[in-house]
């Protein structure tokens, strides 16, 4: 940047010297050939340079040549000619026996109509500690991400073990009611295990819903459908991606709706299909579970809300969505829809 005004002759020289003399920050005053005209006490002190040896010396030759940066010299030359400026230019200064220092440089041309005494004012800011703090923060975040991923792997493995125990227990109990409850519990555990696998496989915390719902429905089908020739579960999901917290709620909704369809839609070995669908656009999203089974029952004992319905309603409320169940003729449709306001 060039500062222009009309002071007395040698105004740029006088102003530059005054700024450098009063500065508590490292600062240099250079002529247009990039030789040192003046240096602040803080510059000499910070970088251990003898003030008597620096005057009239080319900037690139200060110290033991550690300031000789070709790109910086080109920028300073362009600034001296008025065609460019040095703004927040960052360098790493290396000196023998010293730790590297990260510096941010700014330079501006002082021009007050006195062409013979135009000067460059170069200021230097040490950001070593700030960059070190940023690096440590980034390393800490990376370390936490690795630890979180490891925890997610462990949780997923533990859930798989729990699901296996529940499945084994269903084969040992004699009561049909107990067996049914254990199978339901197994299905719910598998839904959480599926999202944990997705979380463990992603570095961003985002979950691709098509893959997630496919794995989830595969797990539910394997654990709850005795004859795959009778009942199938299809997944029709677009390329949507959801945050981990949202995907957990969606996964629980899918689990409960699929379990409900498997329990009620296909009695007496009826054949059929369940379709899990998800679509999203700028207006919102819709998650639906359709079946081509017997449809909605008129028996109040069968149609009254149970634990699964309560879970779906709670998850829908958490997502600020609306839960509805309609007759599909044949079968039924359960859907959760969210509209973006």
C-alpha cells in the first residue's frame, strides 16, 4: 500500500524514522533498493542483531543470510515500484542453534512527493506461539477422532455380542411370548449396531443413508425372517447423507416400523414385501415403510399403540417430523415426514 501526501521535503524519511523509533514491535525502514535505513530496537533485540552492523546493509544479507527469501525479495521490489504490496506474508525463519520462528510480514511504501527519499516500511509479527497452539489443537482433534472411532468399533462389537446372545436365547426358551420379546430385542440391538458400524467407518460423522438402511434391513431380515422366500425387504433410498445423531433416530424408526410390519402384516405364512424408502429435497424429507400385507386391523386390541409406536412417535418428535399410518390397499404405509420451514 502506498501512502501519499504533501509534507515538506524528506517527509517519507522523517515519518519512517519516527515510526521505527517509536515502535515497540520489530520494524525496518528500507530504501527502494531494499537496503536498511533504520531498525527498531525490538527488531535488533528479538533477532539478536547488532544495530551498528545493520544500517545500509541489503535486507537479504541481514544476520547470516537467514532473511534471504527470494519470493519475499521479489514482493518487496514490486512494492517499491508501486505495483504490489506485502500483506500478511508468512515465512519460517531458520537460524543456527535457534528454534524456527513463524513470522508474518507486512510492507508499505511511504511516498510523499520526495522521490529521492521514498522508503519501505516493513513490520514483522511473530506468530510462532499461535501456530504452535493451532498445531496442537489440530493434533488433539485428530487424536480424539481416532479414539472416538476406536470406541465406536468397540461399541459395535459389544452390540453384536449382545445381539448374538439374545438370538441364542430365543432358541432355548419354550414360551412363544418370551421368544417373541427376545427377537424384538435382538432386532432393536441390531439397529443400533448397524449405525455404530457406519459411524466407525466414516471420518466425518456423516452417514450415507442408503448404505445404512440396507445394512440395517439385512440385519433385521436375517434375524427375524425365517423364510426369505416368503417375505423380502427392499430399500429404495436416494443419495442422502445425515448427521450421526439424526441417523440414529432414523435407524430406530426404520427398525420399529419394519418389526411392526413383520409382526402384523403377514400372518399364517403369508408372502409379501416390505419397502423402506427415503427421499429428501429442499422442502424436507420423507421416510416411509410400505408393506403389501393384510392392511390395518379393525381389532382394537391389535391396532392399539404399543412400545414400537411410542418409540417412533418420540423419534419423530425429536426430528420435528410428523408420523402417520395409512391403509395402502393392499397393505399399509407408515411414514415420517419433515417439512423445512
